[in-house]
């Protein structure tokens, strides 16, 4: 036997070593995921606070929430290893857990800032900061309220599911599902009752907010995983609220604070006492069995019916049920005899009712004070905004008055300047007229003197140079013989012949230089801009047809724009511009671009017009584009065309 069991020992050690290696590998993998998750969390955190728009910030906040959920699942695994004995060195695990919890606190701050709207009541009242203790209490009450809403939604869903499964023939076939749904309903109602009571205890400063905050992660995990089979198998509702010490607070039952009729309450008490398997009835029995505890109901004061029942019991000397806890105690102890002192059980009910009334009154006073503070802050904000609006209107009125005064001053100055210009113009015109009259008189006198001198000179020249000459060169003919004979004594000297020759030479020269019709036209010579050696058979000059304006009337818009921009400084550019102007295109001297109205201008003044225009883009696309709300100033309009 010893030889048979001897080989099993190494196998067991190998299994232990293999399990340890596997555990260490799993721990390393989780730690690596933690590092990656923290790094990714920090990156998204930077994106959240660097986002400029609200929708981007909300998008990054959703991604941040996904990452913190992953880190929370890793933290649960790390907590399992820390609580176990398999891992000896737990420093790295503790450090990773603290790191994840730090990131969780950061996410809480980010989530609260993102959900708080700027102009909401919370956002406006943010300036009035609460002290840290009150702020912690309000935060705790807020997340408890959120979890209560979630659990209430789960209860409604299960109620609807139970109603569907119970209808028709499926009541017997779906028995297991009905039991499962009822179990979930009991768990949800248990937590709902506990949380409503805890919320009131926190509001009344009976439980510290820090102690309740420790339950938040467990409750959130319950809300996320209450339908998982593995979680239900390990579920223990008594472990949720042990740390709060509700039994030490002298509280018999932290229950839902709702008032029901007396008959219904009796039926419910009977049903509760009959169902021994219910968890809430067990806890109620244990709480009632404890001696020396003062029953206290948290929430609304149930005074009237309980007191009436106690008084009726005292008057008739018959046993009466005074609440859920007393009925449970009586049912557990058997048939109740006639009460010897009927006023004794009524005292705790009266004391509980008065304490509840005090707590309710204090809670209402705090709520009224907070509401009054919020209303006062809102009124102050409204008054401040109204004052700012009044000051703004006053400033606008002063600015309008100042502009009106300045405009009137400008108009008066322009009127004075115009009057001065008109006076100066009239004086200048008078001086010019006087100078013109003087110049006309002097010119007339000079013209008369010149005419007299010219007449005398011409008479002398004709008398000296043309004496005895016949027109056409027929000198010495028979017809002219008497005339030549008559003037022969006057031109017989050598000086008269020289004068005649000079006069005739000058007359011939002037006849040769007489202007013709071709001299009135400007000579156009073609000089190529980019000369290139070509064969002599190619045309060397542009065709004269491009100098005909009628040809440009047949060209398209693109051709006209091409000639205008690529034949600069030529006669063809002038013709293209003239044809474009005929087609309602206008040239802008500042942008060096052709514009055309796309529609009638929306604004028209003496200096500019504003509207939608079509312009020709010759720089980037060589196409026509539309420009809306364009201001075309008339000072930049090219209104003259020169050849």
C-alpha cells in the first residue's frame, strides 16, 4: 500500500504548483488590464475636459463610464484575491485597488459636472456652496434615490411579467418562472423598504453618510447582476446592511412609510404572521422579540388610527393589534389573553408618532429653508439680470442720442462746407468771366493788328513778287505781253527775281506735303508678345477679321473672358470688354473681376448696392460662381472704356 500511494505525492505537488502558476498568470493578466484601463481612462479624462462643445463632452463621458465599469469589474476580482489566502504578497493588489478607487472618485466628479446644467436650479444655486457634511449627505440621498428608482422599475417589470405568466393556461406550466419572479420581487421589495428607511435616517442625521456610502458599490452591483444565476446563488440579503447597525439604533422596523386602511392592515398582518417562510417576517419577529427596544417608525407620522385603536382597546378591555410588530409578537406567542394594563402598549405608539411628527416637521422646515434660499437666490439673479437689462437699455439710449447729435453736427458741417464751396465757386466764376472778357478784348485787338499787318505785307508781296507773272508758268506769251510790258520797269532788278523764286519754291513744297485721308487713321503695327521662329508660309500677322466689332457680338461669354484676360493692352481687349458690358457685366476695379446681378439688389444707396451677384472666377476655376450678400461699391465700378 505504501508503494502504491508513493507516486501520488509528486502529482499533488505538481498540481499545486500548476494552480499557483495559473493563479499568478491570471493576476498578471488582470494587473496588465488595470494598467491599460487606467491609461485609457486618463486619456478620455483629458478629452472630456478639453472638449469645447457640450455634445462632445457628453460623448466622452459615456466612454469614460464604460471604462470605469471595466475597472470596477477588475476591482471586484482583486478584492476576491485580497480576501483569499492563495496570494501571499498582496501589496500590488492593494495598490491596484486604491488606484481604481481613485479613478472612481474622479469619475463621480466628472459625472456630476456633466449632468448639472448651467441654468438649472442646481447650477444657479452652485454659488451657495453647502458645507462638506451637508454636501456629503445630499450626495448620499441622491444616489439612494437613483437606486430606489431603478429597483422600482425592476418591480414594475416583474409585476408585469408575473401577470403575463399567470394569465390563461400558462399558470401551471410556468410555475418555476413564477417562483423565480416572486423571489426577485421579494428581494427588490426588501431592498426598497430598507433604502427608503435608510434615506430618512440619513436625512434626520441618524446614520452618517460615510457609512451608507460603503453600500453603494454593492447595491449597484446588485442592480446590474440581480438576474445572474451565479450572483443569486451567492446572494445574502442580511449581509447588505450589517455594517449600518440598524438593530443598534433602537429601530424595530425600517419599512415603507405608507398608510393603509385598518381592515386591510389586519389582513396583511394575518398573512404576514401566517407566512413563516417570509424573510421580512423573520426579521420583524427578531426585532420585536428583543427586550428594552423603543419602537420607532421613520417617515410620516401614523397617529390617528393607531391612537384610536389604543383608546378603543383601553375602553373595552379587549386585546387589540397595535401595528405590525405587536401583531407578529402576539401571533408567535399564541392566543393573547385579556390585557391587564391596556394603556401600556399605547405609550410606545404615541411616543413613536410624536417622534415621527418631530422628525417630519424638522425635515419640512429644512426643505422649506432650502427652497426659500433657492427662491431668494433666483430672485436675486432675476433682479441682477433686470438691472443689467435696464443699464443696457439706458446705455443704448445714450448711444443713440449721441449718434443722433453727431449726425446732426455732421449734417450742419456739411451744409456749411457746401455753402462755402458754392460761394467760392461763384467768386471763381466771376473772376474767370472778368479774365475771359479781358482776354477777348486783348485778342480782338491783337487780331485786328495782325490783320492790318498781314494785309500790308501781302500787298507788298503781291506788288513785288507777282508783278508781270502769269499763273501756270506761261511767261512771255502773246496774251501776257501787254502786262509784262506794263510791269517790266518794276521787276527789272535782281532782288525782285530772287523773291519770286523763293515764293514759288515754298508754294511747291507746301503742295507736296499736303495731308491726305490716310493720315487721319492711327497706324497699327503688330508686335508678337512671345516671338518664335516659324516657316514663312505661316501667317505672320493676325487676321484683320478680329478688328471687326461685329465679330465679337457672335462670340460666347467664355471666349470674351479669354480675350479680355489673355489679350491685355490690345484693341481686341477693348472690344471684348465692350461686348461684356452690353451683356450687363460690370468690371470691379478692386477685385479685377467681372460681376453680374443675379437678382435685384436688396439694398441700394448712392454709394453702393448689396445683394446676390454672379462673378467670373478666372484665377482658380475659370467658371462662374454666385456670391451672396455682396456689397458692390460704386467707387470701384469701371464706367469708362478707352481704346
